[in-house]
C-alpha cells in the first residue's frame, strides 16, 4: 500500500541544470539551476527556466543567481528554495502524507556543511529518508556500468561549473579529481576572445550558443561558420559578424587544455591494476560539456585510450539516482550520507 503511494525522488543537483526523477513517472523536471529573488526582501520570485530568462537582464530590484555555479553551495538559502520548490512541484499529494525517499546527486567534493544543507532542505520538503551520492558514481550507475565489479571504470563528467574525473570500482570512487572548470568557463573564454580579437561584446548566453553551434576541441571534417550579433566596443553600436569554428576552437583551447591535463593527471594517479582495466575499457564521458564537438577525438589522441561518448550525457546522473532508489539495499555502499 505504502509502496503504491510512495513516489521516490531522484535529483541531480547540477551546477547548470537540476533534474528530478519520480519513480514510476520518469524525469519530470529538467531545468536550469537558477533562482531569482527580490533584492530587497529576499523573497524567491522564480526558479528554473523562468529564473534563467532573468539572468543578466533583471531589473534592479530582482537578482537572479546560480547558487551551485562553482560546484560549491555559494548561497544556501537559494539552494534550499530550489530543492524545496522542485520537490513540491512533482508531488501531487501533500508530501507529509507520502514521505518519499530522496536521493540527491552532489559534487564529490561537497563539504560536510553543504551536505547538511542539502539533507535539511530535502527533509524540510517532507522527505522520509535522504541520501546523497557523488555525481560521478550516480552517472556510472545511470549509464549501466557495473560499479560493483572489481574492474575499474574511468568516468569524466564535464558539467557547467565543474569537471570531475573518477575511477570507480567495487562500489567506491578509487581515484578522484575535481576541477572548477566546465562548460561555463568555455562561454567566458568565448566572450573574452571576441572582446580581444574583434572588439565585440556579447553576453554569456550568446557565447553558450556559439559554443554549442560551432565550438570544437579537434579539427572538424567540415569547419563551420555562424553569424553572431553583439556590440561594437569602439563604435558602441550593434554589429553582426561571421565567426568560424577554427577561431572558436582557438578561443576554447586553454579551457579544453585544462580538462585534458586533468585527465592525464588522473590517469597517472590511477593504481596500476585499475589502469590496465581502463586500457581495455577506455574512458566514458558524460555531462553537457562532453558534447563539445571533437572532445572525444581530442582525448583519444592525447591518451591513446578508447573514449566513449554516450547518447544522453545530461541525464545519466539523474537516471543513476533513480536506479539507486529501485534497489537501495544493493547500492547502500555508494551513498555518501544518510539520515532518518
Ligand atoms: P551540471 O551537471 O553542472 O548541471 P550539465 O551536465 O547539465 O552541467 O552541463 C551543462 C553544460 O553543458 C553547460 O555549460 C552547457 O553549455 C553545456 N552544453 C550543453 N549542451 C552542449 C553542447 N551541445 N555542446 C557544448 N556544450 C554543451
Ligand atoms: Mg552534472
């Protein structure tokens, strides 16, 4: 009876996007991790997609923030609002009647204080049980990788604000590297490049569009072009220009280089037994940042290892949290913390 009523909830609390899975329903929320509040009173005005539209273009009295931007919780109150509002949104019945179990995927470098904030917020939203899981672990489970095996797997998760590289074996993260560089940094690099090379000012969301449309990490078979609108910094007027994928690759080179270096370092730090597993199985890339064209080719060239890209890299952390909830006894060993 309880099982029928109970809707377990799996959450990927990403730096860029938050996804919510409800058991029996699938992924019901997939929205930006953005919170908009009244600057004066602090009252939350909007979350998710609605709040993202306000980023960078809010009137003075509204402030829109990405509270997880750097992979750390910069703003506890906003994270709490984001979590509670999203949990409430997916519940048809008052939560206190159902008291779902909730698993939240969080960056593996999360501090104790941050863990408590996530747990408290979920409990206050009505959860019966809250568990945390490191995102690379959840991603691996979501991809169907047998994390219980003794044989190691390397996962690279490139998100908005962070990239995580983890070697997983026997339900644990054996070797782990976090860097505060991800897709956002690529956007900033494109903004800077256009300023320097073309005296042109664009916003970060235009930069993100450029990255997705013509961004790359390796020479393309057919190079691409894109028309971009911005402001001429000298004349102060709007201007339009055509950018090429070669140029944008140059703009992204430094950021991509940091990710490549981190992967190399992680490989060096991997215990030899597990390295030989990775030589056989290769590396799996996930997270929205892994969709940059040619990043797989680049990593293949740099590491001489097989690099696998998966079809839906932006949902596997959330799918993993859902999978854990289906078989929580099996996956208990992967959970970071639990309260009852
Ligand atoms: P997080 O887990 O940190 O919330 P996501 O896995 O949702 O991050 O990835 C978000 C990042 O992926 C953003 O920086 C976004 O610009 C980038 N991204 C999404 N799609 C693409 C794409 N097609 N090409 C390049 N980058 C992409
Ligand atoms: Mg993520």
